C-alpha cells in the first residue's frame, strides 16, 4: 500500500536529507494488516541511512520523537498498534533540535 | 477552513475532543493528558501563554520588546504567537526580531534566511548583529584558529553579549527568548549535576537580569516542547504547502554536531514518556528549593574596556577577544574557578562522545 | 571521595586524622582532595610504582586485588587496603562524631536490609561499639557507659510475596557473628505497623498497597511503611537512634527523585546526617561514602551481604537509577557533586539531634560537635507534614479555603498531603480515597489529625489576613 512518510525536526538528516518519501509498504506475509510497529522496522531497514539510534530506541521511536498519523498524534491511535491504510500520511518529528 | 493535503487520508481513532466534544481529537496534551482537537489546541496553547504573560506581568503597555530569533522551532513559534497575542489582546507592544550571526557558513546563514522570512510573514522588523561587526571575528575564523576545542565557550560568551548589544541598539525594554519547559527542566537538572547553586537558584525565574541593562523573560517557561513542535504542524492558519516555507530551521550546528545527544535531555524525554508532568514538577522543585539569600553575589561593575556589565575588570568577552587578537586563544578559558572547570569538562566531552547536556551553545546560560 | 572537587566541604575528616597523626597526613589528605577530580591519569604518573597515595608504602588495591578492579571503584583503587579501610571508617566516624549521632548513653538500632550499604553500617557500628567496650573494660572508673546496639530487618515477604526464611537465617548468622557485645536481632514484618491481629494486618496492608495504582507511588509508599515499622521497633524496645546505611550514591538518587517529583521544598529535609522528624531520630553515618566504596570494602573484607531480596527499582525511581549509573560511568565524582549541590539547600530545624535534658554525656558530645550546622532564622519549624511521606509542607495556598471549610473528608485528606503524594499515591476518587485513608496505620493518621488542626489554625490566620488587607495586589 502507498504511504507518505515525512521526516522533520532534523530527522531528515538520517535519510539523505530527504524530507518526504512516497513509499510502498506491504504487511508482513503472515499478517493481514500493516501496523506502525512493522512500519518502523521497515523505515529502519529501508530509509534510515545513519545513526538509527537517533530515531529508534528499543522497538519504538526514541523518546522526543513525535509521530503524527494523518495529522493526529499517534498516542491517540494506539502508537505501535495503529493499523495503517492506503494513502496514509505519517510524520516523524524530532523535538531534540535546538531552539 | 481547509485542512490541507496533510489530512487527505482518513483519520484514525474516532475519539472526540474532550474540550469541545464535537471535533476529532488530534493530540494528547502532555500537561493534562487531555485529548483535544487542533482548534481547541491552538486556543488553549495560545491562551495559556497569554495567562503566563498576564499573571507574571511580563510586559507593560508601550514597551519595545525584542524576540531572540534563531530561526529554530522555539523562537519561530514564539515570534508568531507573540505577535498574534499582541494584536488579539492589544498588549500595545512594539515587537522586533533580533538575530545573532555567528558567522558559521552553512549553518547560520541558512537559518537567518528562515528569520528573514519570518520578518516578512509576521511584519516584525529584524535586526541582525554579527560577531564579525561586534568582535571582528566570525566563528569560522575563530574555529580556524583554535580548532574544535572550547569553540562553544567562545560562542556562548559572545552570543550572550551580542543579544544584549543588539537589544541596546534596538532600544528595547525587554528581550524574550524561546526557552521552553523542557529546556528549563533540563537546566535545573544540569545545575544540580554541576553543583552550581547560584544558577540553580535563578534558572527557574521567568524574568532574569532585572538589575542588568536589559531584562530577559521566557514566556514559554511552562510550555512543553512537544506542543511547540506540534503547533506549526497542526496550525490551520497555514495550509500544508504554505507551511513548508515557514518550516523552522533544524540543522545542527556544524561545530557542535552532537550537541543534542545529551544525557540530561534524553533523561527528560524518558521521564516525559512515563510521567509527562515530571517536566513541570522539576520546574516546581526548582522554584521551591530553599536556597538562602546570597551573601556571595559578585559585585557588578562595568568592563573597563567595553562598558558591558562585569564583575571583573574586563568582561569575559573582552578577555577572550584579547586572547584571540594576541594569538593566545587559551586566555580566559576555564581554570579560573572550579565551576568553570566542571562546565569546561562537560563541554569538552561533546566532540564525538555523549555529554550530559544537550545545548551547550550558550542557550542554557541565562 | 567525599571531597570530590574544589571546595571540599566535608573537611576531609581532618578531625579523625588529627587525632591519630600529625600534619603530614593532613597534607596528604588535602592533596588527595585537590587531585581527586578526574585525575586518575595524573595520579598514575605521580604514583607509577603502584604505591598507596596515602601511606606511600604499601601497594595499591589495584595492584594487590586485581579481581576487584574490574568493577570500577575509581579513586579507592589508589589506596592500599589498610588506608582504604581506615579512610572509609574515618568518613563514618567523622559523620558520627561531628553530628552527635551516637553518644555513650544511646541505644542504637541499625536497619539491616541485607545489602552492602547497611552491611557496612552494621560493621562500622559494631567496630565502634567494640572499641568503646574495650575502653570501658580498660578504664578504671568505668564512668562512660557503652552504647547498645540492636539490629532490625523489615520482612516484606507479604508485600513482595516471596520467601524470606533463608535470607533471615543468613542475616541471623551475620548478626550473631558480630559479638561481643551481643546484639539483639529484630525481624519484623511490614504489617506490624498495624495494631490489629495478624491476619487482619496482612489484609489491611495488601488493601492499602492495592489502592495505589502508580508503580512509583507504590514503591515510595512501601519505603515509608518500612520506616514506620522501624520506628515502631525502636519505640517498643527503647532504642534512641535509628541508623540507616544510606550512602552518597543513594542520596544522589534521592535528590533527583525528589526533584523530578516536585518535592524541591522538602528535599533538604531528607538528605542531612540527622533527621529528627521521627520519634526516634534517624541518622545517616554513611552519607559521605559511595556505593562503590562500600561494595569494595565488602569484597575486600569478605563481609557477607544477602542480596536475594534487593528489588530493582521501578517507574520513575528505576529511570533515575539508570540515569545515575550513566552519570557515574561518565564521571565517578558526579554523585558527590549532586549531593554537595543539594547539601547547599537550607535544612530544617529537625535536621539535628534534638536537645534533651541536661545529662553529662550529652554535653560532652555537644562539645565535640561542630558548630556550623544551622542558623536559627533559616530553620523555622514547618507548620505541618505530609500525611503520607512526612515531608514538611509548604504554606497552604488559600485557593481551596471554601472546600476546606465545607469539610469533605476527602478534601481534608488531600490538604494534608504534599502535591507529590496527591499525584502518585492518593486515589483520586473520593470514596477510594477514604478507603485508602481507613487502611493507613494509626501512627500515620494520628499525625494527620494534628496536622489538620495546625492547618485549620493557619488557615484561620490567613483568612484573617485576607479580610484585613484585601487589596494588596500580590
């Protein structure tokens, strides 16, 4: 399914300074649905080119990284368990950069 | 109003805003754990800052106020919100943007472009003061001479004074900075870790330097970084595409590349994850610490060379500058006092390895 | 090192050394002070032959005990075993004498958890008592009595649902090996804080803890209950001081914990050598010792500790423990710096041994005490204490006066709790709060009633003020 991923607040530096990525991600073979948990590991493997520890900690995003799914805080949609759909827009913003 | 391209896709989770009970919730407020929609978010976000300004008597009608603008997220949002509130509530303030050009190619020149866009967008006059014109040196030139050791010391000392000098040139009554609740909580912790009781006692004050030439204040003292970061992303005043141009500048300083990898900042974020109110609790602790009134405050005089306030014969910037000009750049760095040593050590460790703090570029030193 | 950097407020156990040596040692100790801030490298150069930095005769621990060096230990490794031991005991002794913690007429209860810190506290108190006994036996008039020592273990198996029998057996062996003089060993379950029959006790305790949903809050409440249990043992058995093994590292954690929980006002109360808020004053003679040093002593002297039930800390407290671990790795003197910073906060009037009666032993200890402790004007007694954590409360704000006077029990309970306990321990819902209150031991609620009365008085005063000058603008 097609997704738009956006990296901001400095996170774009981890993926060749490209902010917006239009990508095709399929759910894992044994699962029918695509969850954020899977998307994060997909991003880790396919988009992050350096310093993955700036983006991930354990199996979730590093504290201080905000996630918006269709302009909505992912804390409201179940974080890692959020099920993604075609054409969803996922934004990752680091808050750890200077002010 | 248009929601912009960003929300073209279907919303996830059908919860309604706990304030208006009508629209779909868009974020969870760290401060209150309320789930609210974007419209209510702007309202409470801006109202809270208005309350902070009013309750703490930050400004008086007719005052000229400079906003320290780096082009980063905090100062960009601060400039926007402050000019909104000034209009909406008729504070009667003359607002200015004040930027410092350290002379760092590829970093500051880009971020200054962001500030220049803000100048046009918010209609606020911009003043840029540069290290080159004030001190005769750019950071590029300083780093060429001294290398990547102690460069943050120079930059921090020079910036602090540059902001004051710029504010004087603008003839403003006050300088506001974009320090947010996370910054202040981090500063409280760092001052404990470093043993700096004097800074610990004043780092939570919303206004500082009232006895100095230009008082500084922090309207975002109680504002969570999360909300500041999310604010422009949700702000319906800009369509998604328009907002692109407004994006704050978020590239790291090239001379302190790991500046944001601090232990303390990471610790704050870890805390926030399991207990969001911890950030405000730390600030509360900072305000409540029982520190006996000072006996040992150094006497404030003026620098014999440049006239800037200083407890010594020469101010710190003049000492550093003299060293640079005489080709003795080590002059004035550390060794004078224990606390300086500790600070120095913390800073020294930043190149390559983790340090305890996140922003040593003088921003914490207020 | 207690005197990790710069100002060296601890006084470098000057007193201890000046007793048994002359200027020479003092100079060395001082040099060590100045150097100890991250100068292992420098020390290594000056001391290339692996000789102790103090006596300059014996080989360092690093050389003689390569097995302990792998686990850190920082500056301690640059001493020889003997100097290390006497240095550590010196810190203990200095804390005890300069704060009048233990006097000959005292009967001291040592809280023993089985861990290394309280193991060392027990060891040192025993050594002190042993020496006092020897002096007593040797003296002709036998005028100065020898202080008594008891040991207490609070059995939390009801709460943690584990089996503590074996650990208690081991502790029993440890305590009985520390004789003469013989020491009574009290093993008491947490639920002893209730004065009802034993099955009802357990139920009450479980109900109380189950009413707390926050992990950190539950952990902190348990610490509080442990203190109550210790206090009860002390009271029932005539102990006059309660010795805890709290060390610098633990205090550093507490400083950050309290800060993060918004307890900045009361923090200074918890981190002094003496805390006489309690009926039996609590003393912390290991306040200047790092956990690494205590661990090293245990391993050098084969002091057995019983770590079976040392629970890893959780929630906010767990996060802080791991943060402090990172800081320690980055700079071994960081913990001391944290404690030194917090040590500059103004303590409370109860942070010293209360003056009692006129007996001679007390006067003698007074003479030995340093006079630097407190300025009277900075240590006015607080009006009231938190129902749950017993921390001094800030002056109540006057916003909830109506609610207070309209007298709902739940609102009144809230009013005698600090904001941290309100958030992480007290249930939010009025009926659960009242249930929680009903499950608190009497020793807590009795204090609360006093506090409530104090607050009423204070609030009346405030209201009077509000009426008399209504438009002050502040």
